[in-house]
C-alpha cells in the first residue's frame, strides 16, 4: 500500500499512477515499451514485442500482475488512448476531454472524435507516414498544408470539409514513400484520398465504431476517471 497525500493506492494502481506522472510532460519511452506497458499491441504493428511476449518492460515485467481496482482500470484505459495518439501530454489530453465534456451528448464519443480531428492523427490515418509519432514530426517540420496553407501544429483541429495535402517538395521523403506503400492498415471511410494519396479531405468527425483501433478502446472508462 502506498500513500500520495491523503489517498492510499494498492501496488498495481500505484504503479500505473507513477507511469502516468512520468509521462505527463513528454514521452520518455520508446513506442514499443508503451505496448508492453499496456500489455497490448495498441497500433496493430507486426513488430510489436507484445506479439511474442505479453509482459511489461523491465526486469520485473514477467512477474504476476496484481488485479487492478476500478481506478486502475479507468487509469489504464486513459493511458492506452493517450498513448495511441503519440503519448500526448496529460495537459493536452485533459484539455481535449474538457472540450468534449462541454458538448451535449456522449462525452466519450466526442472525446475520440476530437482526437481523430487532430492534424497529426489525420496525417497518420491518411497513411502519409508510417506511425503517429512520425506524423507529429512530419507536421512539426512543415510538410503539410490545410486548405492550401502550411500548418505545423500537430494538435491543430481539422474541421469537416478541410483538405490536407503533402507539400510537393516533401512527397519523396522516405517515410512518406514507406507510409503510402504500407499494407498494415487501411484509410478509413471518413477520409477521402485524392491526387495519388498525397491529398485527403476530412469528410466528417467519426463515431467510435468507425475508428479503426486495433484494440478495444473504452472512452466511457475515461469519462468515469475524470468524473471521480
């Protein structure tokens, strides 16, 4: 049993909480360690270590996992969804959640819709690049335009009808060629590709069942987590 302030946590919950704190300001671990920490291949990639060993990172990773409390289950659901979108910071994630909570209706559905509306998420979904991490880098370096204007903010919120395009001088970058040639995933139906895959229109904000997550995401548990 561990204490943080006036709150007590069992061992499993405390470990997850510690991981959450360590990742609040920046991603400090490799993407495959996120898979191992979650115990799932959250991006569905064939090289994920979870495909051959379903235990956590570190020398104690093969030990028996303690049963999680309701808090631990909710926290893990949040860490998994946050990790999927490039392990965005807790501050950014909570801001998106608050925006979703202000909308009238299903907060969990709005949460994933807003996450899919991020420019880096759209660049990843359109297969401009192989991973969501490279998508963030790609946008940061100014390789894409939105409605004809260069945008280098990964968290930029794309609206229905917006057109995102790879700048002409960036189309021969190796990771672009790799991403477009990849057969690991398909472009979802809420995006419309044009111009040989270098241009995409965001048709609509998707519903949860339209988003091609390789593993089950549970935004309802995240709503419960923040409602505590």
